[in-house]
């Protein structure tokens, strides 16, 4: 999935070590987020594209898009960094401690799981939250629910403004 157009700034150019065959050879751009994740707002189209990529039925599950929005805003957990090889349009994630690399954001699977849980609850199925085997999974879930609360608060404020003619 291409890197979202959120305000990511170029931090450095670095030579890639030949020790990891999964990492494209050549120069690499390392992306860093500047400022809090809340300031990096993806477009509605980016949210819908990401939701579709994750497996959402975008039209039927519009009320669950807050999960996809939170997933798009998630920062790669340390020591992961978003990277792009010079001359390529694909972004990959590199763990600077282990040398591991992957094409998908390290939080994507947690976002998928959160969607599965929310969808099951919406459909009236008993779905206890999955065991959060890592602090990262809990952080992703907390960020998604915070995004939902922001969305609901914003929606409520807009409704009140319409009610009072603002």
C-alpha cells in the first residue's frame, strides 16, 4: 500500500546494508512523522482505499471507517521506520534493531483484527476482544477508539451548530 499523503517529512538518506536481502539495494529515504498523529489527517478517499485494502465492505461498513482512519494515522512502532528505495514508489517498513523488513505497516494486522471484532459486535455476534499479546496491539486499539470518540465529538458539535443555526 503506498504511503498515505499525510505530512511526512524526509529525514535522511542512508545506504542500505547488504546484510538483509529483503531490503531493496541502493539509497533509501527514511520517513518520520512530525507532530502528533492527530495532526496528520488522511483524506476520505485514502481512508476508504485503506479500508477496502484491509477487507472492509466500505459502503456497508461506513460506520466502522474510524478504525481504518486510525490505522492510517498509526505511526510505525519503534524501532520500525517507513522507508522508500530511491527510484521506487513503494514504501516498506524496516526494523532497525533486527534488520527485518516488510511491505505492510507493522500495525495493519492489529487494525484488521479490530475491524473483525467491531464488525462481529455490530452484527450482534458475541465477540470478546482478542487477546492483546503485545503492548502495540493495545496501543492500536486505544488509538482507534480515541479516533472514534473524536469523530463522534466532531459529529455532535456539527449537529449542535446546525440546531442553533450556526
